[in-house]
C-alpha cells in the first residue's frame, strides 16, 4: 500500500493525573475515509487536536505526507483541513469572505482566492448564497460553510470532528455527498461522529477508542467478525427473564436486556430460535414481538466499550 497521508504513531496525552489518550496510532490513505468512534470522553477530540497541531502530544509522532509535525509544522498544516466541533465563522462577513479569509491565512493570492472560494462553495452547495452572511444561515448551512473554509487551501487531509452535530437531514445528506466526492478525488479523511449509521455509510475503515486507547480497528467486515454471533434475535417480552439461563443456552452468544427488549446473539438463527422461545416460555415470559437480523457495527461497539454511543 502507498505511504499514508496521515501517520500518527503512539500518541499520548495527559491532563494532570488523567490520561486522555494512551498510545493511539492512526493512519489514513489517499481516497480513504477513516471513522473514529468512541463514547464521550474516549479521547477522539484530543486525538484530532494532536493530529491537527492544535495540541502538543506528550508522546508519539505525527507525519503528514511524510512531513513531521514536530519538525515541520507549517508544511503539515498546509496539508491539513480542520472542521472542529465548534463553528469558527465570522457571522457578519459574507460566505465568500469567510472562505477567502481562511484562504488568505494560507497565503493564497487574490486571484486564487476568488477561484477557490467559488469552487468550494459550489462543492458544498452554497454557490447561490456566496454573498449572504452566515448569520442568516441554518445550522446545516453553517456546517457546510465550515467545510468549505477547511477546503479552500486544497489540503490533502481533512479532519472532521462531529461535522453533522445539530444538522437537519437534508444538510446531513449534502455533507455526505461532499465527503464522498472528496474521497473520490483522492483526499484522506478522518471522521468522528456519534451517529453509527454515518460510519456504516461512509467509512472504509473504523477505529474504536475507549478510555483513551484503541480497542479495535479494521474494515467494518473485519470488526463484525470479532463477535462470535453472526445473527441477532430481538424479543419484546412481558414477564420475568433469567438472562444467565438464556446466555447458557447452546448457540447463544451474548444477551442484552434493554427494558422489555431482549437482544440475543445467535450462531444459527433457524436452529437456535425455537430453543430460545421455549426457554422464555418456561421462565414465565410472553413474547409480544420478535425480529431478527444480522450483527451490526453498533453491536461490536457495545461489546467492546460496554457503553451506548451517546453516553
């Protein structure tokens, strides 16, 4: 495989007695979108801050297209576009002026600024609002303008920290289309989100972090193979359930109870479902609804972190 655009090796960061990031390594190649997942407080934003150069690591190294962030910060930053969680726009400047301001910080000439601002505003679907001020924009439009500002200097690596937070479905879909177009154009992207369905739709590889450490990484297919259960049985049950007894049944690999809903991982759905239903009935439970399906990425996440994504 080619040399990665991003190579972060064994990043470490402490804040007093608390370790925020411990030995986190991360790569992203041209034309690849890497999803960075983890519960709140897992170290995602701190990792992004270290990769972008906003926060100095206590240990580890970052290289962008072969340049060391520690030894040649300017060369690295010129190759990075950052879309942080918090909006960093000037509400009283027009959309075009916002983009041009960010481009000017990277030394783009006036002619190049005009050309690039028009290109990136068109890319994010805001060409017709170039002369409007973001103070009048919806939350989704501001997020798209934020992405345009991060792209004006033609970075090789785009870092996106929860770019769809508070965004309506139409703008979220527009952001997805933009990111897929950037990936097709050969950009490397690192994407953090609290929406599992976004990672399933966009990511080529997934890195799961918890308590500041990488607990798993790989393609979605590789991560799904970490669970022994290939299929799920979802039961809505009235009455008592003995989860330990269910977990001990042959063919059952894991039981999760969420209120009246019981989710079981099964090795063979057709063979194991009747056994489970018989056991539930014997416990005094009554099945009100039954559904089945394949194992999902969220199941892997919960198994590895033990916490819901929005904790």
